[in-house]
C-alpha cells in the first residue's frame, strides 16, 4: 500500500513539473501579446486594495471600481503633463551643457588629478572626443528612433497593433479591477483540495511581500525624486530636476539612488558654479533626503514587509528581460516574490524535518502552515468549495 502511495506522489510531482514547463513555454510563445494583459493585471492588483477600502466605506463594487479607475487615469495624465515638458527641457539643457563639461574636464579636473597623483593624464583623456562621441551617438539614437517610427508608419498592421495595445490597457485594467475577486476565487476553486491551504497561505505571503515592495518602494522613489529634484533646483543647478528624477528612479536599490545622484550633482555643481558653498548645499540636500528616507519614508511606507534583497531585485529584472524581453521585466518582481516565499516555506519544512535533525516534524503539509483565520478574507466573494468526501 505504501508503494502505491509513493508511486502516486511521484506521478503527481511529475505532473506538476510538466504543467510548469508547459506554462513557461506558453508564456514564452505568447510574450508579444501578453504585455498589455500583464500591465493591466499589475495596475488592477495595485488598485484593488483601494477598491476594497471604498467598499468597506459603504460604496458598491461598481462605484468603487469607477472611482479608482478615474483616479488612476487622472494621475497618469497629470504625471505626463508635468514630467514630459520638464524632462524635455532638462534634456535640451544637458545637450547644451556637454561642452561646458568638456571644458571643465580639460582645464580643471585633469590638472587637479595630475597635481595630486603625479601622473600624466592629458595625453590619455580627450574630453572633446568624448563629447563628440556622445553627441554622435545621441544623433544616431534619434535617427534610429525616427527610422523605427517611420517603419511603423509604413506598416499599417504594426501601427494598428501598437495602438491596440495602448487602448487595451485601460480597458483591460477596468475589467480586471471589476472582476479581480471573482477571478481569484475561481482560481482558488480550481486548486487541488489537499494543497489548497498551503497554496493560499503562500499566495497571501507573496502578496504581502510584493505589495510591500511595489506600493511602498514606488512611493519612496516618488518622494525622493521630488526632494532631490526640488532641492537641487532651488540651489540653482541647471540639471537639478533631471538628476533628482534619475536619483529617485534608481533608489529602489538602497543607497544606489543617493550615490548616483551625489556623483552627478557634484560634477554638475563643479562645472556650473565651481565653489564650495554650492557643493555644500548639494551634499546637504542628499543628506536630508537620506535622513528622511531612513527615519520617515521607509518605516512609514515600506516597513519590514519587503523581504526582497536588492541583489535579488536586480537579478530578477535582468534575468526576466533576458528571457522574455519587456514582458519578463514586468513579471520579474512577482515571480521573485513567489520564489522567495516558496524558498522560505521550503526552509521551514527543512528545519522541521528529520533530515535537519528536528525531533517532531509536521505530520501533514496542511498542519505545517499556520493559517490565520482573519487572513481568509482575502477572497471574501468566492469561498472555496467543500472538500469532497472520499
């Protein structure tokens, strides 16, 4: 009897492995058309907690979804109206600023380094060549973009597909928001009954990890970008808004945004002003930003719910982009969160097993997971079907 049970469990493992391989292959084949669906699902997932909060306040599901969807559209339009003109103006200033950078490197930076190090650098570094190279590649990038846009305009099918994807995103987001709980409930009902408690617990943990990272860290990035950008602009740095935007954008890795921002801001300050007062003001802005992030933003917006190491974030994004392109970048963080929660679950089982040396390993898989009854409200609209009698 035990041999038959072992064979059954082995067959079930192979079946799960086969399903995973088939799902991965299907995602790889359908990657070109899945992008708007994944973007819409992520937006709906981000907006669902706000919908639930409005429902608890007494609104119906339809009204709550409509209000959240309208809010998301207004925020997107507002961001585009603010960011596009600002970034366009800053990029134009950057192009005009490059000759000043070459002059500063030639007549200030290189002589200072030669005096401090005793090395002859003038013959090895040609700032004019570097600036010309940057401008050439910038022009080439513009030419490539124009070529791509021209090709799209010549191909009616391609341009229609591109427009269809843009139009599909808000439509799909609305439907995902409206039916989010129903779809999750249907997926839960399809789970095999023996593993349903474990899968639901892991799904809740994954939602906490990913939600803590995305919702919290995106808020921190916006706040830091605003602090850095406005602070550098008030100091009088021509490229302050662009540097602050970039520093906020890469601050999902702790301290990376500050390091990138300080490096760029110090060089820009030395080129534009060249005095210690402005340099001290720039350093003070980044010290203030880091202090606010450490003691206010991160504890308040993120807390201790993340659990995603910065190295894991970078690796997952790069690996996803390499394997599945832009779709892989979108799926990288959700997959990383699920993988990390799965590893934690495997670690708990390992430390409670005889292989590790524990005296009392768990009797069943379901008993090994501590399911909080209050958390069972994740899917209130779709309770799982009753366990069938054997």
